[in-house]
C-alpha cells in the first residue's frame, strides 16, 4: 500500500451464523489487506449483544465495534442474501451509525447467495447502504455462490475477485485521504 500511514480495515461479518460463506469472504479480504500491510479487525455481528444492537441498551462490545468502524479507512462488509437483500443483523448495526459516519471511507461489499439470481442484492442492497452513510463504494463488489467454494474455501476465481476488490479499495483509499 502506498502512503505513509498504516491503513486500518474493518471487516464486518453480517451473517447470523458463525460459520458462513460471507464471513469467509470477509476473512479472505482481510487477509489480503493484511498482506499489503494494513491493520485489520474482524467484527462478527452475531457475537455482539442483541439488546445493544437493537438500541435497547448499551454494551462495550457494540460501542467498540462502532469505534473500530469509525477509525477505519476501509470497511469491508460481508452478508448472505436474505429476502433479496442484506441480513437484518447488518441493518441493525448500520442503524446505530450516524448518517455521515462513513464519509471519507471506502466501502467493499461482499455478498453470498444460493444462486446468481440474487446477485443484484450487491447493487440494490449494499451499495445504497454504504452510500447512505457517506462511503465511497468500490465498483467491483463480489457476489459468490456455493459453486465457487470448495470445502468451504473460496475457489481460485473467487479469490481473484476478492483480490481485485481489495486492490481497487486500496487505490481509492489512497486518493481519498
């Protein structure tokens, strides 16, 4: 990565399951960013206290996750497709953010679904979600289907798509700082 400061990248797993293809996509992206010298943090929304995520209380874990996103230069979001869009877990987390909380940050959308028929969830769900909070969203988001995984591991084509998304986010991040 170019530039004099270390990039901070927050990866948000929006799956309610601790083992999911969308989480694997986030982990793959974070590993690529770390390989380029970035400081990375994975935020697993399913592990956060539900009452605090729903705004019915506070919890240091949720406050810490929001602070991590706030300090990050790049925000990677992975979600499975539910009802043709992102998970409700991801929505409640983003609802806790102010409308300008992602201004100056680069958004990297990663979506997993059962078929190519839900690929538009990337453009009709995650892009507007990022944009509503002010993020600059990369053009090359990633949509993955089960056929692109082998024993839970992204296949070559999918890893290359994630690597392209990471490179694009780094380029945009260098311009926006």
